[in-house]
C-alpha cells in the first residue's frame, strides 16, 4: 500500500478569503498541497462555494469548521478585525496545530493569539511584504516565531517555500517598528499626492510638471495605491503604535520646507536639503545597489501624454520632505531593505535618483525657490499631507475611507492601467537588482 506524503495528509486552513487569502491558497494548490480548507464570512459561504466549485479548495462555512480540522492555519483578515475573529474561532483550533496570521500589525495579532488560542497550539506568524497582485518570487516574507517547536517551524517553512520569497526572521516588535518606518509614511506621501491632484481637478499625465522618469514613478505608484482597497493602508497607519511619530514628522517636514520656499530663504532651505541628503545618502550607504533604472527605461512606463521634451522642472517637495523626515528621525531607509515593500522600494528609488544626481537636485531646489507656477501644486500637497496626518492622528476610519474612495473615484479611468504598468516596472527593477 502506497505511503501518503505530507502534501496529501496535512490540512491547511485559511480563515479570511480576500485577495491575500486567495493568493496563498492558489500558491499552495499549485505546489501540490491537497487539503486546503478556506472560509470567509458565513454569509459569503454559498457564493464562495459556487465561485470555487471546481477549484480544489474545501470551502467551509466558518472559522470553526476550518479550525477543527486544520493542522496549519493562516488568519488572513484585516488588522482591525483580528482580535474579534480570533476570539470567535480560536478556541475551536485543532489540538497541536500551528497558527499564524497575515496582518500588517503584529502586536495586535500576537496578543490576540496569546489570549484566545489554546495553550497546546503553536504560534508562527508571517507577513508577505507586498500586495496580492505582485509576483511573490524574491519578495520579502517576514516570519515571526513566537512559540513554535522545530517540527512545526520546519513544516510551515516547507508550505511557504512555494512562494519563493526571501524569508526574514523578526520579532513582532521589530516588524511593527520597521513597518512604521517604511510603509506608513510611504503611503502618506503618495496618498497626499493623489489627494492634491484631485483637489486641483488635475490629471498629472496632462501636465508638463509630471513628465519624465521620476514623475512616471510618482504617478504610477500613486495610482497603484488608489487601485487597492482603503483598509489595506488604514490599519497600518492607525493601529501601529510606532507609526504616528513618522506621519507627524513627514507632515511637519512638508510644511516647514514649503514655508522656506515661499519666503525664499535660500540659504536655510539649501542647507537643510543638503544636510539631509548627505546624511541619508552618505558613504555608509554607497555600497547598496542602486534601486531604479535609467531614464530611458523609466520612460517606457509612462501614462503621460506630454512629450518628455516639454517637461518642466518640479520642486519634488514630497521627496525633499521624505529625506528630511528620515534625517530628522535618524532613520536609515537602507536598513529596512530586508523587508521592503515594492512601493517602499519605488519611493526610496526615486529619492535616491534625485539626491544622487547633482543636476536633478539643483534643478529641484531652484524650482522650489523661484518657480511660482508650481506653488499652487505644492500648497495643495501641504494641505493634503496635513489632512492625512489629522485623519491618522484621530484614528478616523470613516474619514479615511471616504477621502480614499473619493480620490480613487477621480482617477478610476486609469487605475487598472497604472497598476499593470507599475507591476511591470516593479518586475523590471527586481530583475535588474538580481542581475547585479
């Protein structure tokens, strides 16, 4: 009689069947794991059962049914809901199972597991540092071994091997700190960009101020964010206890730099920009591989209808403020490349591109101090950064959702196109880095 291998025996459970839950389930199935038990909200059971009739997934009614039979369980739910979901389904967890979650705020997740899971259950969490529409190969995958024996640790690693991601071991506190230093402020920078364009009723691909390499990346990344669901970003910003300091400083940097610009305090402005740039992009970081490609390749990923030859100088206030923020908070963004997200890589890439090219940086500084034609854009960016700072400070989920969806609706005609183009750009950059 043939002996069954573990892919035929091990029961894998996924509680929460949104985009990331589906990505994991599909990858597990493609890798040959036979028993994949999934569920979403009970009211979605009949719809999911019909949608995935021939998928090979075992569609169950709720988390109790998944928990009772699964040896390895992944909670794939929003950070704001993790405690309530674990409280409901955690006590049903199978004896000697191993449980983890995919939320972006690990402190809340780990505390919920500790509080509501049986003590005989191991806890090994994970976080794929990308969205569901990014190729998992080569992307960072954080593993958090909270309490987990060697056998379970090896099993979960074998299951996750199919993602072909770069695994990084962190504590949950280290994870949340790095996430605050990178993702939250990165998102605010691009959320503010999209909001400023919307407030001005301006499509950036129609403006000569947003043509060319760096601007192509800004536009694509902003629209990529607004093509996702609002809750992907709101939880990161509002639930991570380390995030508010970074958000506050970024908004402060934007506003302080803008005040120096409109007062035309050249010496003070230039000194502040140069000091920040020299610190962040100093000799200590020259050993790092450059992130972006050259202008010729970046120009292939463009939504702009304006010929590059008609490009006008831009102050790049968002990038100047980001580097100023990193400097003031003594954050070395290169330290976080171990668990970067594609969006963070793009932001660091264009900041590096600007600050490591003297001609580009001199042009941006001159535009910031003398070109009054772009002051309206920069003013709207200041206002937008302040709006997002206040929303996050007061943890106003309703306002977050409302504003995010308003901006998303404004750009809806080109969101899908931009997301596809940015995915190609991300893949191209990843390929380039692997070759170095």
